[in-house]
C-alpha cells in the first residue's frame, strides 16, 4: 500500500472459512502489528471487502488479473491490491527499523547511577513526544487526589459530566475497564489525519459522552477513557489539565522542559522531528480534550527525574505511589493492571512497573523495579516498537540483583 510518494506499507489479510462465514485478521509486518480483527468480511470471485473497527479502517476492492484491487480507508484513502499467496510463498515481511535510526535517547538507572546513551545528534535537550506514557502521569494525578481525599476510585464520571453514563467510574477509566471504546466515535469524522486529536475539544467530548453506551467492563485499552479521566480530574481540581499536571507532576518531579502539547504555536524548537515506520518525517501531534491520552512532550533528563522520583517513592512506601502501583485487575496472559502502569515479573519473580507509548512519529518506554533497584527510559524519534529492547535492558541483570 503506497503511503507517500516514495514509500509503501505491505499489509496481509488472513481469512479462514467457518460454518457461518469467515474469521479474518489483518497483519502489518513492518509495524509489527499482527492479528488485527476484521469484521463484515465478504469475499467472492468478484469482490473483497472488510472493516476493522479497532483501527477504524475498511477496504473495498474488485477482482482483477492482479488480485483484489481497491481502496483502503483509514482517515484518508490509499490504493491497495491484495494478491493471493500460494501455499509455498513466504509471508510479506519488511526489515524492522532499529532503535535510533533517526535519533533516540536511553537512560539506564541503577540505584543512584545513571548511564545515558544518545543516537544521532540528539542530546539531553532533545524533546520527544512520549505518547501513552502520558497516561502514567494522569494516573498519578488520580492517585494523588485519592490519597488527599478529594475524590475516590469509585467516583462516577457523571459527577463531572452530567451527560455521561452513571456506570463509569474514575477507577475504571484508569484501569481500562470502563466499557468505553479505544476512541470516541466522533473523533475521526473531522480529524486531520496528520494531527488526529488536535480538533477534539470539550464540545466534541460532551457530545460523545451523551451518545455513548458503555460495553462490558472487560479490559479494553482506551485513549477515550484516559482523555476523559484527565479532564474529569481537571474539573475536580478546578484547573486546566496542563496546569494541574504542571503543579502535581512537572514541578515536584523536576521536569522543567516537559509540557502538554495543546497548541502548535507552543511547539519547542528542541522537539525532534518524528518519523513513521518507513522513515518519513511526519507532523507533530497536538491535543485538546483528549490530552490525557498522550499529549506530553519531554526530554530524557526530565523523564529520568520522573522515573527516579517514582522509584524512590515506591521504595519508601509513599502513600500516593502505593495507591498508584497497587494491582487492580489481571490482564490475562500479560500482567497486572495498576492505575495506568502495568506490573510484570522478571524470570526471578521480581516485580517491575512499565508503560510504553507511540505517536505517529515517536515511540517510548519507561520501566522500573518496584524496589527502586533499576529503571530504563527509552525515547525514540521513530514510530516503531521498542518494548522488547527496553525490557531486555531493564531485566538483563535481574539475576544478580
């Protein structure tokens, strides 16, 4: 699938015939994304069509001599042809870009010692979009509010948003068990594909809340939920979300070069260019009422300060961090879900907290052992998975600790 003048992205559809229809998934090998569920699948000798609610995409194509030729829609339209693979053909693959190909920064924290590594021309002053690592900061705001008794995990969202369902609580939002979908339905209809959250303000959020019917309270990762959580906490504190985050997190944790990207005109000159999986430069993202989902921009130094402070507080049994990191739910086959953070164990049964993030042009990871012994911060100026590399660096000396 061509995504720019000089770049293309291979996609693969896997279709199994069952007694009442089809089971189908979509793979994007270059993005290391596999098994994306497909719905409304139709295939015959003349046409192929499907939808993917998870990534809000669809395809409609007609049979030609080359295969099924048509249009793939995901915010914008792309020409795409699916060719049937023979049984002896290898699946489509694309070499995965490596960490730091377009600049990156890594910090490894052992007790009070910090080792840093920079890629390209990046340094301590380089800023990165940290994406969903922002959610850990929103979760800290909630834990701080609970400990200070200004709210509770069981507080219903409609205490702040009268039009919201009365079944959704702050704690459910913080653990992705609210029944809210990954994204609000009214996000993409007016979105700029290159900056998809920038237009989404309070009126759009209120409209979505008035129309939403939450699903079952099962685990479903939700940017919608975290945007709503951040705005709810801001309402409770009677402050704008960026101001609240600055007062409770950025200033106390010594993060002077960190900010919430709400307006393009405030973009710092130290912010690195971001790159997609193909290496193309892509625009930076900006947010309004979904800022809690992933709007923070930061540096390696600031994120190291943030992580060190959490490690110290965790080791000292700080009440807010105890509330923050207490397991709330079990995610089958993965880990424990705390407020924002995920809690996993290394091969020796030693617990660590972690979260990753990704925007159109950046990827990030923060992880630390709950006993304060070791941490890794990884910030990359390309939107590729960095989890495996980061966790390897975090846990590689686990046996000797």
